[in-house]
């Protein structure tokens, strides 16, 4: 297990602390889970747009920037 130090904006730090308190766990317990959800299993983030070729939509290549922006937007 590695120890990592990160600098967070005050608002993100507050959200992280609030989530840990809400769950009744430590910040160290919440952080790996949040990173795993963001990066995906094995450190590889899956993009829903990756399967767009099989979507049946004919305008995917014209809308790729819009599709990727939606996929990469932080979830709330």
C-alpha cells in the first residue's frame, strides 16, 4: 500500500470530509473508492462513447466532441 499526498481545493476537501463523515469512515477509506470509480477497474477508465460505432446512430462522427464531453464530465 502506498501513501500519497494530494493538494485539493478547499471546496473539494470539504466535500471529501463530508462524504467520509456521512459514511462513518475515514478519508483514507473514501479516497481509493472515489479514484477507482473515476479511473475504472485496473486504472483504465471506460468511455461509453467507445461503443458508439454500434449505436445505430449515423451522426456519431459529427457529434464526437459532444459525446466525449458528456462522458468525461465529472459525475455529481
